[in-house]
């Protein structure tokens, strides 16, 4: 279960980073 949660948090963080990059580019 912990591994699943860590993966979810990592994916969420990456998604947020991508959003920030897109906003900065735009």
C-alpha cells in the first residue's frame, strides 16, 4: 500500500510541475 501511495504522490507532483512549466511557457 505504501508503494502505491508513494507512486500516487510522485505522479501528482510531476503533474503539478508540468502544469507549472506549461503556465510559465504560456
